[in-house]
């Protein structure tokens, strides 16, 4: 929007301006208020938007990618989500199961994030033994993939060992011992806190 102070003519580009000819990702749309939902509906229907403080419609050539961890159909029934918007966006829906329902992905993700943090820190990639991977597969990961990502980051921050075993994770308090699925509460709180800040 154009600043309304006298002598200021600079145009401040918003997310839609910056997303032109690209993709705009809006996460957790179920939490948006009704006014914002209606603006998104109008954007989809008219393929245009209006900057704050202006009346001229601007053509929008951007792909919208919307996500929600909640059942939007149920939100429509409870009156928390616009039925009109749901009708439009539900025509093209991709369902991604929770991480706890696709545990075969966990070893691959552990390797991916381990390689990522090794490169970022300029160190050798840590090797997660089978028992460590199995221990992490027993956890339900309520924070989904991002929680796993930040847990692996926590491993790189706290542990100097190149080989990660289940016994080491228990010893360092990163997971609970035995066959319990729960991770150590204090360390999990740190990982969850890092996750929630994103």
C-alpha cells in the first residue's frame, strides 16, 4: 500500500505483489477470521486484489497453496469456516497423513535432516543406528515433520558423538528409556518450543 504521509510516495509491496508469477503459501487457514476468509474467496473468484488504501484492482497471477491441520468440513459445520470458500478450495485437495500414520518415512527424514544439519554446521553427518531410529519411530510426533526436524537439530546441538544410538539418546535425556513411546519431557519441551516459534 502507498503510505499516506504527506510527501511519501513509496509503494509497499505486500505478499500478493511479491508472489506474482509464483506461489503464495498460506498455512493453517482454519484459524483465519471471517473477514480474511472472505478476502481470500474474493481473490480466488476475481483473480485480483486491492492494496490497502487504494481502490484500483490489481490482477493477481499467483498460485495459492493453502494448508490446514484441521478438518475444514467440520469447521464449516461448526460455523468457523466459510462454506463458500470451502466449496472452492475443496475441488483440489491433497491429503497428507500425520507423521505417526506414515512411520516408514521417519528413517528417510532422519537421514535427510541429519545431512542438512551436517552441511549447515560443517561437520560430518551423524549416523543413527537402527535401535535409535526404531526408538524415534515409536514416538507419535504431534508436531509432525517440523518437530522431527527440530529434534534432529537438537541432537546436533547437544551431542558430539558421530554415531547415535538409542542408549546414547536415553543417557543424554533426549528420549525415555525402555519401550515407552514418550520422549524425555524436558528435551521434548525444547524441541516443541523451537517448532512452535516457526
